C-alpha cells in the first residue's frame, strides 16, 4: 500500500550570532511517466536559492526520501515557518 503524499514543507534556520538566515523547502510531485519526485529548494533567505529534483519509481520510496530529508534538516536546527525557532 503506497504511503500518502506529504504536504509541502517550508523550514527556516536563523542564527543571528553566525549571520545565518537559511530556508529549505521540500515537496513531492508526480512525473509524466508515473514516477514520484521529491523536490528540494534551499538557500539564503532573500535569494533565489538552488533546486534539486530526484525521481523514484514508486511513491513509497519518494515519501521515505522526503521523511529522511525532513528529519535530517530538523536535526540541524531547521524549524517550520510557523514553529518557534530555538
């Protein structure tokens, strides 16, 4: 049974002491060939940033990659835009 598609995620990491103001956006999107792609967009707040797209045959693999990336970013101090930063 395929996992449900996660909602788009918008994270920020702001540390004034280190002059750090970063964003990280993560979403999933189906391709024209029935595959699923997690789409990452990141960079310094106020810039265009960079984008990376990975393609997986199944949606379960794409959702697993999405969750893995989300956990890694939250461990590094990123928080959702509507959450309070530490």
